[in-house]
C-alpha cells in the first residue's frame, strides 16, 4: 500500500444500510486507503471491483457462531483504540502486530425496522441486536482524535471531499461525528431496552428509555421568547406528523406541529371521508360525509371565524375540488394521506400554507397508539406516561338508555360521531352534532355548564334537534337545562354522578333521550 497525503491509510467498513457504500469505498480505495471489511459488505465491495482485506485475515481467526463474532478481537479494537501520540500505546501495538485503523464506517443491524413488523418474534428480534457494530462505533468515537467514525451515509461526501482535496479531517468534524455516533448507539440501545421491557408483564417497563432524534430546530416555541425544536421518534411504529413529508410551504412552527397532531389524531378515527379543522389545539369543526369536498365545507362552516388560519386534516387524498375550496381562505397547514397533482398545483400558489403528506399514518397498524407506543408528557421532575385513549363508542346493546325516549337510528349515528369528536376536545368538553357534522363545540371550560353555554354561542347554524356529547358526567341538572334552551334532542354521556337521577329526570322532563356509555374522555 502506498503512502497517502493524509492520515487515513486504513479503513474498516461494515454496514447494514449499504446506501452509497460502493461509491464511497471506491473513492477511498482510489486514494490508496486499504479497505477492511466483513461478510456481506466485503462481498458487495468485491463485486464492485474494489480490493478488500477480510477482517478474518487480519485477526487470524474465522467468523464464528453464525457471524455473531467477527470483529471482537484485539487486532481490530487495538487498531481503533490505540493512541497515535502515546509512545506506550505505539510500542504495545508494534509488539502485538496491531496496525492502526484510521476510519471506521459502520451502521447497525436494522433492529427498529425488524420489531416494527408485528410478525417479528422475540427470537427474531434478538438476532437483530448488533454487538460488534456498537462496540466498534463506541471505540472509534472514544478515540475520535485519531479515528474518523462514520455512521450516516449523509456524511460520506463531507469526509471524501476533504481527503480528495488533500486536506485533513479536522478535530471539530471528528468530534461532531463522534457525538453523532454516540447518539446513534444510545438511541439503538434505548430502542432495544424499550422493546424488551414491553415484552414483559404489564403495560409499563420498569425503566422507560424513549428515543428521539432531532429533526429540526424551530423559529421559536409556543411564544417568540421560547426556543423550540422537533424530535422524531425512533420507534418505527410511531407514525404521524413525525413521519409526514412536507410537500410545500415554509418551516413548521411549534404550534403547527401540535395542531397537526391533534387534527390527524381525530380524522384517523373515521372510516368514511372526513375532515377536521383544529385551532389552538382544539377541533373547531369536524364532519363525515359522502365526499371530501362536502366534509370540508361542513367542517369549515361549523365555525368559519375560527377556521380562518386553522390546521386541516383529511383522511382521503386531497382532490382538486376540495383544494380549490380550501384556497378561498387562509390556512396554516393541510395534512392528508396524499395530494393529487391538480390539488398541489392549486395550493402551492398560496405561499403561506404548509402541505404535509402522511400516507403511513393511515396504513394498517399506523398511527399513535399502535405498536406499543405510549403517550408521554413531561412535568417538573418527571414524566407522565399513559396508554392512548383507543376506546370507541360501545355498541348499542352495551350502553344504557337512561330515559323514556330512545334515539332514532340517525340520532344514534350522531351520538357516535359526537362521542368520537369529544375524545379530542379539551375538557370540559361539550359537542353539538347534527347529521354527523359538528354544530357547536364548547371546550376547555372550568365548569361543564359553561361548556354547554359556549357550544351554543359557537354554533353557526341552528342547534335545534342536535345531539350533545359530554366527555364526563353532569354533576347537576343545570347542564341539561341549558341544553334544553338550545333545543338539544338527546345527550350521550358517561353517567356516574351522585345526582344522576336528578339529571335523568331533567332529560325526561324535556323529552330528551340520554345514552350512558360508562366511558369518560377527559383530555387535559
């Protein structure tokens, strides 16, 4: 091997994700760098015409145990960990015939991708736990002053550009790459710990190790004086806003992400065409219907004032007709499973809108609450964790009808729709619905009776004959009295108050039906 005009003379390459690796290795080889490799990576590089030295020829020991032991050897780890400026290290390395390794290019077995498949068994998952890879990554990152560690194909060009320009890989870049490597191994270990913890008894692991990767910094947090950032979950089963692709528009804000998450969470509840509009993290309109255009118009018209500047989610790919209707007002974000070319052409003419495409959020098994995903919320000194609110409206034969009048079929459908929307409205929550369209929403009030009043105040069309859903029981009859003033035909609520009889009697007095679900839906 000829001397090279830089300090990279020997590189070890062993990757699971082989994106760009043949071109990378070929350019390294052209610089006179000796390539060491193992197994499938070595075979791939040879097939690309690149000269490769097998690790087993360096160690003098074959790969064993089905490939579980390949690089765990002093001639590999000594070559990585030996300090170049430490005379004692250099003497020992020469004594034991250890040649320095100057660059290590590693990525790990696809554990996260493997366990995202519901068919994966525990044994299959364990086989995807990389041992030698993380050991070499950590060793290289520890000795970053002497070793370049590459764990991301996106960084190949940065290093190659320097080497081909006969420049050194500087200490600042080496340190940056080392930090990135430790982040990668920590996220990898956290994913394994989380998976193994969830295969035990109970909902919650004894030690929770969630893993998130910085996706972007934000202009600011909820307010301009706060800093903000968005981290993407390393859990492949956690699909939604974090896995959406931005098709158009400026960067998302902190509040955009929150509102898009809330809108997406609600619209995913419906099987038929549906649209949800969210403002300040509360639905201000929701509708299901025969066409996406119909549902958007109805959702918008629930509260046209609040819809202006809102975040819209649909559960069908956005078509040109609906896009044309959306283009009539200012919207912050539209998130959908997809966009037709015509819809994109219409909406990309609006410079201030953001368009997010999230097809995997609607795929089978996709979305919040699937694949062992837990809801996390930080508090001072700790973390609150809960399973997502996945429960749906009980079937008609599982609920209690507390009044003399029972709902008609159409009223039952409205009760089902109102119950579903109520899961996603901040408590105390009251939702008025007619024909599976929201009529008025009362959210976030400290007393339930005020939420009833607010739902009527927010209504943009008649509340006569609507069905009212409450996220929790009515503690007094005053809420029923206010509902009667709005012309409410019936109520769906959990029941369970010590004054239930007083509440039921009030409903009977006004000729309302009342459905008791036994299910509370607080959302704070």
